[in-house]
């Protein structure tokens, strides 16, 4: 599980870097802003999913 997390995190960061460089071509935003914009909904979904399972 840990190697898969390392690999998944690296691929996610590379994709965010690619998006930051190509989608906003003239002005390059920081990779952290793209990572936050794409990662925040995932974290919120995981938190809401766990909240629903705790009641069972």
C-alpha cells in the first residue's frame, strides 16, 4: 500500500505540474494552487464518506 501511495502521489504532482504549465500558458501559477484546487474536493469527499459510515 505504501509504494502505491508514493507512486500515486508522484503521478498526481506531475499531472498538476503539467496542468499548471499548459492550461494557464502565459502566466504560470504555482503547482501548489493547482494541487489544492484538485485535491480539496477529494479530501472533502473522503471526509464526508467517513462521516456517513460512522453512524452504521
